[in-house]
DNA sequence: CGGCAATCTTCCGTATTGTGGAAATCTTCT
DNA sequence: AGAAGATTTCCACAATACGGAAGATTGCCG
C-alpha cells in the first residue's frame, strides 16, 4: 500500500462520490468532479463510469452524474446497525426530559429524520421519520449547517434559497449565518416556531469521520419547552450528541470552524 | 480499462461492501469476505482496510468488519433524489385506491420503510417511516425476500428466525418458502394480518440494478382491503413497482428465479 | 446555420499501483 | 502449552490505472 490511505483508486472513487454528493440534486459534470477531486478529467471520467456500472452513480441525460440506488441500499444496510445503536441514547433523552427525541442526517440539501422516540405526552411534535425538512428553518437543519464548511453552506443556500415554513422562519442569509455562528460557539441551536407554529426544538450537530453530518434534537410544544427545560436539556442533548458520535464510528462533535 | 467493468479495484471494493452487507449485523471476517468475493485473503484485507480508513467499513473488536456511517450519509444523499421521484407514484396509488402506500428498502436483515403516503381515511395503517420490520411477517418483507437468491434467504432466516408479530405470522420455513414461490410466480404478496391484527397489505418487489431490493405496498384495515379491492389494486401496484424501478436507475421488476 | 468555446470521451504508452503467495503473527480452543 | 484457524505483513513483479493528447459532442451566440 502506498501510504496509510490504502488503495489509491478506491480512495479516489469515494472522493468522486463525495464530489457528486456535494454537487446537489441537479447532477455534477466530469469537469466539476475533476476540479473538486484534483484528478485528471479522463481519470475522473473512467472512475465515474465504473461507479455507474456498479450502480453507485447514474448518468443524467445532460451527461452529468448523480448518486444512485446502490448507495441507498448500502446506506440502509449500514443504517440498520448504527441507528439501532443510537435508539437507546434517544430513549434515555425522552425518559429524562419527557419530550420527543429525533436523529436526522444531512440528505442532499435537506435534513432527513432517521429515528424518533416519541414523547409520552399526548400532544407532541409529530415528525414522520423519513420525512425531509428544510435546513434553514429546523433545529436539526441549522445544527447540521453549523457543521459544514462555509462554501458548502453557500452552495446549499444558492440552490435551496431560504424556504419559509412559518412567519418565524429565517428569511435573510445574514440571520442564518448569525444562527450558524451562534451554533458553532455554543454547540446547539434553537428552533423557535420556525418549522411549525407552537413548536420548539433544540438540536446539536454530530460530525461523522468522513464528512457525514447528523443532528440529534429534542422537540415539543412551546408550552412545555420552556427556557428552564432548555437550560436543563442542553447538557443532556450535547452529551447525547457526543455519545451518538462515538457510536457512529468513534466520531466526535464538530470543532468550531472560524472560517 | 480492462473490460467493460471499469476499474477492477473499485469493483472489488464494492464487492466487499456487498459481502459485508450480506454477512449480517454481527460482522464479517476477512476469510469470509475472501470466500464471498473470490479474492485472495491478503487482497481482501487490504481493500477492507482502505474502506475502514474511508469510513465505509468499521472494525469490530473481534476483528470482523461491519458497514459504517459514511455509507449512511452517501445513502441518504442518494435517497434524497430517488425517493422524491417515487413519491408521485405512491401518491397516485393513494388517490386511485384510497389506501396508504409505502416504499420499503431491504436494510440488513429487515425491511425499512422509506416513504409513505397516508390514506385519507381517518382509520388507517400507521407506519412510521424509518421503522424497521421483520421480513417474514410483512408484505414488503416477503416481497423483498422473493427477489433474493435462495442462499441469501436461507442466511437471513438462519440469523433472524421467523419472529411472530401476530397469530397469523408465518412461523414455519416451509410456509415462508411457499409464500416466496407464490410471490415469484405472480409478482406480488399478501400480508393477511401477519404484521398487525386487523390489517391487510399487498406488496410488490422492486429489484435495483445492483442487487438492491425494495418493495412498494398498499395497506389498510381488513374491512376496506377486500378481495375486490385487491383484485383491482394488483395491476396498479405492480405497475407502480415497474414505474418506480424505472425511476431507480432504469431497473426492472425481478425475473422469477427457479433456483 | 456556422463558428466557437467548453465539456466530454477515447486512446495509448508506460510507470505506478495493486496483486497474491508465502511467511509471520494473533486468537481461540482443548 | 500446543494446534488450528484466522488475520496481518511483506515483497517481487506484472497488470492495472494513469494522464496527456486528440477527437467528439453540446450549447450558445451572432
């Protein structure tokens, strides 16, 4: 093996998958892939073609590449064990705080809820797992943004804009950047009725070892997610984030990034 | 490139990921990986080590390998676009039949619900997306089993047994194999209160181009999922399976496999 | 429609990377 | 402690992957 990284061509294949994932849902051309990975265009083309034949990438009509279904399947298989291991952590959050706990993953330009332990209260925030949500107006979305490099955030905002779910949703880029800065400083974010009127949510980001990004959150109605509960919940939440990070391949919460 | 498959080492890396995915949640050793892929043990070891350094595999304390979180992330990113494209198909099913429609993926040894369009009826089957379910006693599970090679089915059964959710759940391997044979013959399966008392579900398998397996289903309470509705729904369901297969990288429904 | 620029695709000589057999090491069981 | 099986390391070498160059395609503009 040349160095500690193992097989060069396998590493390059994953770099190409990352570049395509970062390129957004409209697809990524060979020139952009080559630029993002530092590979020659013909090399990038050949590896991308291999990934297409393997079902990990697909070709769009305009010759761009997008992620494909073999990754869905492998991801689901990988998630089977990892999320199962996160469930007890979420469960303890719920038992301690009495509110719903969620785990989300950054999925394209949106947040996808991948696990939820519901609150025992009859009135609770109802989040369908598998549902995708905007990044700018959800706790988990803002938490995950805070774990991304600035240029990645800019690319996402350029593609998605800042969709409005309620009158409280963040509608100005400056306000979102301020939220991100605050999240980076204190390690958690608050969704103050931005996703849904009457609902409040706190969330903490989790960074995986390879650029994968998640968030864990606690959510419920405004009447119960008081400032006192938030104060009590934050250390538990950030502790849960750390614990889940450890379960997801020994990763750690993100360091602050003063880009 | 040697042949049409592209880079040999990238193909081998994915073959190793498949072998680890097929090996179950307890992990897979180098010798088993080498046997499953036909590679030399030292080659398999080196590629697996590369995948560990990339975050696609992780090492267990007993030196076995398991799928890791980079695949969750890539899978979620890939799912972002693919499932979005399947949602209109599910929606049309619901609008036509008036019952909930679901999309599930084979996730480890279980079925994971990845999308759901709920029925407009106030009493409906409530399936939390992201929830995992047993393969032997769910429509989507049995449908997906029917799309797998027999030896893969045997390995799954050996690991999971045949868990019982209701008194109707399939508890004998012979009965499950008969269900699988029937599913292969007609292209869809029926869950007759096996997952939940009072609930009925029909499901059709979808095979991806690279061994990835999904199922689309229509479900509801016994009182509404009548034989007449099933008769009416089956061609719509299998048509939806075909359509979703086409959206998931041009794949087609599985051919019968008379192993 | 033609021209142009940008992007994509193919080809090929070659050197670098990946290979697999053999040996060494580790782990588990009796 | 010994044996057997599994895992890991090493290294010579050949086969695979590489990238530059040339050719092909696409989209835009006048």
